[in-house]
């Protein structure tokens, strides 16, 4: 009987970490932004005034947070870095030249075969991505959250969607900020439309960040066609100009 108990204990303590066990809360992340430290289940690296938080090896947690305190108080979110090709490169450029925070996924959103479980940051609320965004905006209520997505023009149903190169959204409604961004992008030569006034597709209205406690109109959803993403990563001048349009909102 004693041997069985010892074996059972061995099995219990040998099990991998629960997928949600090491997810920090938004309040924990708010404290972390004030003083970056190692968190339970996560490893911290610090280089050139930049802090990076990633899951520890063997952990089932996922996501990455990069924090540069000397940049401007805004967030760049890249929820589909593997599926939406080149969005991470574009997001990194905006982060490096503008924002304090970059959050991105580290697991493909379609990696799991379990349909009840998803790694999609646009649909999943309990992860470090959501905690970091809520925690940071609680400290900086005027901060903008720029989320970079990709879309396929071929999959759009409307003529407006098929012809658009960039679709902008703040959810079901918007303010002057979005129209200012559109004006800048149009001047750069991009066919840019705003949801819901000009196009009824890709509004990001089902994105979980709309369900979280964020300042009104702080979340800016930027959808880029594949052709535009390729142009941006292959043309430094275009990427600089695109980033300047985003910076104009800060």
C-alpha cells in the first residue's frame, strides 16, 4: 500500500503544468509594467532597455510580451503571427519606432485538434495577451492598442471588401482617430476603408478585446491584405511611411 501511494505521488508531480496555471492576471501585469520581474511559469530576459517575458520550457503557457519603457505609451498586438504572414515583422517595426509594448502569440491558432480549445488571441480571453493589454491600459488610459491582422481580398464577399487594401475598425462604432488614420494611409496611396461606414466586412466586432475593460475607442483594428503586407516588408520606405501614419495618432 505504501508503494502504491509513492507511485501515485510520483505520477501527480510528474504531470505537465496546466495550460492556464501560469497565466498572470491583468493586475499582476500592471505591477509587472511598473517593475518587470520573473513571474511564476515565465522567464524574463533584459537587454538594451527592453524586457521580454516568455513561457518557461516545458510550460503549456503561450505568448510573448516585450516591453520598452522609454518608448511611447501604446501597445502593438499581433495575435496571428504564424497564420497572417508578415504581421509580426510589421508589428515589430511599429513597436521599435513607437510603442512601449508588443504582444504576440507563440503558438499557431490552429495548432490544437481539440475544437473546444483555441490558441487564437482574437477569441481567447484567458492568456497573457489579454492580461498585458488590460494591465497596461489601466496604467495608461489614453494609450492606443494597435492590432495588426491580415486578410484575403479573394475571400471577401462585397465589392468594397474585394477592392480594399486596408480595412480599419474600432468595433461597432468609431471616432475621429480612425478617420485620421485613414486620411494618412490614403495619402500614401492605399485603398483604405472604414468599418462599418464604408465596408461591412472585417470589423473585428467579435474580437475578445471588445469584451475586456479597455478605454473607449482605444482599440484600433488594422487589417492588411496579403499584397500590402508583402510590399511593406520588402520596401523600407513604405514601412516607414505606414509606421508614421500610426505614430500620427499618438
